[in-house]
């Protein structure tokens, strides 16, 4: 029997407003909206360079992020070898930068963005 191959993983973020979250990822982070479910949307999918992020509408206005459970945590990580180019791109679109590009003790360059709903995204090279 041939071993099954995983071909992708997509984080699913719980958000207050699915449409606004999808538009943020499109307008600020350069993703393409590939689907909105229902009207008003209760679910959305965005894609950039073959990678997806999904959004699900919260049942309440009180959404939790990873930082609510671990202060130094991020909600997900994006790896971009051309980190300076990506940083310049998102800064030019007024992304909320929580931490500029820094070189970590383990050698990676990283910066941190906060999205529309307050999710923290770590970008590393």
C-alpha cells in the first residue's frame, strides 16, 4: 500500500467578521480571496503562492487568540525567503507591525504582524 501524501495545511482562524478578515489578507498581505460561504459570509478562504488561510465566523464577539493562552505565542507562521521584500510590501500597505525585522539567536530573521482581528503572524525567512 502506498503511503498517503499530505499536500497542504491551512490554518483556520475564528474571526468576528469573515468578509473584513478576508479583505484584510487580500488588501494588506497580498492574498487572493478564493471563496466566501453564504451571504453574509460565515466562512472564507484566501490563498497566496499555493498556501491558504481559512476564516470561520465566531459565534460570539469574544474571540480567543493564542496569545490569550501563552503571551509569547503567535497564531501562525509564514516563511518568506525574501523577507525584506515582503516586509516592505506589507509596510507600504499599512500592515500593523508589532515587531520589525530582527535576527534571532538561532539565525532566522523574523517580524511580527497583527491582523484585523488581533491574530499575531510571525514571518520568518
